[in-house]
C-alpha cells in the first residue's frame, strides 16, 4: 500500500481558496447557524415513517417503508449512537458544531428515538395490521389458533425449526451467553420441579428462518418467536417453563480499523468482521412490554447497559422483518411495476443493442435510474467492452455489488478471462457489505482481475469506470461517472444519475484517478473532475463564491446530506450577499435556513419517495447566462470532502444540462409534495393536494423521452 508521503491522506486535504472564508461567529452563535446532525438524521427517518403512515399509498408499500424505518434505526444505533456512547464513556465534552456535548446529544437522541419507535409501533398496530387483515393478510397469535393450525405448526417446528435451535442456560457452570447483534431472542425462566431452583435461559430465534410462519391457507402468518415459545417444553424437557419474553440487542458495528495497522486491508477487514461478531459494546436493549423488572435488570447488568438504553416495545419486535410480507405476490397492494426506459440513442434498429462506443463518440449520454434502464446503459457499456476485441483494458470501482447476479462483475470476469487488462477497485470498508465484497474480491482475483483496495485511510466512494479501446485514430477512453453504485438491484429502487462520455479530458482525469487509487501517483490537479480529498472542497467553495459575485446569482444543489460547517457558512454568506440558494436534501441537513441576518434567502426542501432520491446534482448559475453543472458521488459532509475518494464530473452538453434542469425544477416545483425546513429546525409538508409526486413526474418524462424525436424542454 502507499507509504507516508505527499500522497498520504494526512497530506491530502483540499487546498483552501486564497480568500478567507466568512466569519459568521461575529454575527451569530453556532446554535443559530447549525442543526445537530444526529437529530437531523432522526428527522429524516421520521419522513420515511410518514410515508408508511400515508393512507393514500398501497398497503404493502406502506409495509415496505415500515421495514425501511426499522432497519434505518438499527443502523443508526449501530453506528451513530454507538459513536456518541463511546465519546461519553471516554469523557469527551467537546461540543458538536451546533453547541451540544456528546452527553447532551445522547440524551436527546435516545428520547427522540424512543418517541419515533413508539410511533412506528402504533402505525403497525393501529393502521397497517388492520389494513392487512382487511386485505386477507393476517398476522395472528399462537393462542388464537384452532387445534388443527397448532398441529400444523408443531409439525413445522419439529421438521424445520427445532433442529437449528440451541437453548443456552445460565448457571454457575454456564456463564451468560453472548447475544449477537440485532438477533431476536427469548429470555426464558425455567424451574426444576424437584428442587424448585429457578434458572435463566436464552433461546435465539434463528435469523435464517422466515420471520413469519405461513399457515396452509396462505393468508395467516404467525411470528416465528411465538411458534418457538409454544414449544419451549421440547427444548427444556423435565423442566417447568415459568415464563418467557422477547428481547433484542443492538451493538456497535463501526469499529475503527486503525490506519497504522492496515498493511493487508483484506486481512484487516476480515479481522474487524470477526471482532464485530463478538463485540462486547451493546448500545440498545429492546424488550417486550410484559417483561418483568427482574428479567430486565438481569439483561441490563449482563449486557453492561444503563436503564436509559432500554426501549420497551408494545408489540412485535424487529419490524424490519416486514420485508417478508412485502415479498408476497400481491400486486394489488403495491405500486404498479415500472419498466425502465431505454433511451433512443442506446436502442439500435429493430430494438437491438446499440454500439455504445459509436454513440459516445457522437456525444455524451446522461442516464437517470430507475427511469432509464441500468441494464441497457451502464451494464451494456461494460458488457460490450468485455466482448469487443478492440478493448485493451477496463477499470472499475465497486462499492456495493448485487451479488451473483451482477452483470458488471460477470462482464469483468469474462473480460479478464479473454486476456484484457481488468482492474477492479473493491471497497472492503463499505459498511455492512464488507463480507460480500471480500467474497467478490476473491472471485475476481481467481478470474485474473487485478483487484486493489484503494488508498490507506480513505474509503473509495467514487463511482467511476473506464474502458480503454484501440481505434483507427489511436487510443480512446470511454468513461462513466455516477452518483450510485454499480448494482442492478439498487438501480431499480434508488434514484441515481450517471454520465457516459468519451470526452478526452474526462478520460485523462479518470485514468489519473485510477493511477492515484492503484499506484503511487501524487497528482493533485485534474482537468475537469472534482476529486476528494484533493480538489473537491476548494472547488465547491470557489464555485459558491464566484456565483455569489454574478448578477442574479443562483445555486441549486440536490444531495443526500449537508453537514460540513465550512460549506454551510459559505452558502450562508452567499445568500446574505443576494444569492438565491435552493437545496434539495434527502437526509441530514445541518444548515438552519431562513435565520434573519444569517441564512436569509436559503430554501431547503426534502423529497423522500418511492425511489429514495439518491443522486447528487450541483448547479451554479442561471440558464440566462453561463451555468456550471456537476453530478457525482459526494455529499457535502466532512467524511465525503476529506476522508473519502469521491468524484464529481461536469455536464457540459446543453441538452443534458436541460435534462438536469428538468430534474431539479420538478423537485423545486411549489406543487410537488415535499418537506420544507424552517429556521426552528422543524420540517413541514408542502405542495398542493393535486401535486404529482416527483417519481411519478419523472416516470412520465422518461416515457416522453422514449418517443421519436423527443428532447428535454426548457423548464
């Protein structure tokens, strides 16, 4: 890997512009300028929950968003709450940019999380469950079943469940067992009928089994933990089962690799995964509402938790398992399926595959998934490159892949086996996908792909690929720079944008970027790309300042998160100077808009819908004069600007710029259902009652683009 040098990440911080930044401390305090990032994330998850509460949506779509909320909250505790917990344990009192100490943040986060979790349960119990029952899908309790149904489930238990259960007792000879992260468990009290000695035991609900057990009618489902609980006598023969209660533990899942120790990154990540599985740092205990205080105290003590870490749930635990119900074959309870459109330039005669290289030589192509097909654009580019005898090399970053069905991975393997030079930069530290990426790294290496893991101390989050092709007039590079992963599964459910181009300057930049990632390049300047941690921060600041000095200045940015204090201050200064600043922020937003004298003129909207708005688009300027556009992988957060390898690519073709304008203006339309952030930090729903959701409008536009002779219109 890279030695300590000028190219080491400790030296690779973006150069600041020559002009000093705004000193807003003169006119305001941190509390008036910034919102807390953790509380803002919880606000985002509340917007996800609001979708599940929307009675106008198809029922199983609401079930899906209940599951998304639950898994989001799990990850929040595993990473963010765990981080705050560690800071408090270490005695750290340094406040965050908004002025809150770690202890203050932890108290507020726990209270807010508990409030949202209660609301989540109420949505399931009071709205979704009854709606499912009316639709012929019932989640029923064991006690409510007739003998015939219980006999059927007993047979299922004997054949499929009992063989994989392992009851673990706690007594002087058996210490308290390790409780794995996010596992569902039964706390069981058993008593010896002869000695009357009472013992505690734990039974883990196997995560590989279906969360709900289906009855023969295909309409009723029993939670797996209830089926196990009904057969505890089989697990503890000769003992009296006194009581049982469900609980669940969440643990820290973001251990620090430690940059100095990373000599073999794959081995280091594998070690971290082993450490993660046996992590002793629990951060949350969820218990059912019937659990007695004695059992709860035992769990708190053995898990080294505080009473404040306990979340009492009045209903079923682990509603992330509702994904199983969303998988039911009930199209009448879901959104109409969407078939992605293949742009006319990517569709050959008689609807056959097009020669993508020829099309890119004629001009750039912009794709927006899932409205535009991922298979006939990005995957087709890499597939054609793998088959084309003129292609000499393919280079690709892989952050999250879609497993064995990944067309891109298959193409890379085929290209390597045919003798092409193939490089895959696999990010082994992609959170929660580390194990899958290690497996794919091994498979790619076996096929002859050169697998590398990037720069020590920096996650490679950039979404870039490059094809090097020998042509009659010399070597040409074809590139793709995107906002989302090279993953066909997520490309169907996450809105993302990609630029496909044969631009020679972009090609040189992408080649230099791969040299930086795979070799010892110390290159710090690029022709067109903005690259973090080298040039991105300083370039964004310079664009903000330059635009603020223009007549009728306007800045529009669509992103997932805005956290960086320096960028927030620059945007606020631009707004005070008269710039119209419009921000479309899906998730965390730490900028407090509309504060008199501080952030006047800044508008912040959030759109969370069917396709989980994921793309990042940067527009500096107004269409009445020269306007600069970028798309890419980076949000405006310190980790993206300073601690990850990110790439933004310019979009210079006027027609493609109009396409980006189309997307942005749909998001900004006053009639569009959205959320707006107020100066007090609260979000409110906006948009007209007849407004069309962003995803629906973009689907309509995608269909229009598929018609002969269509071009994006000026918004």
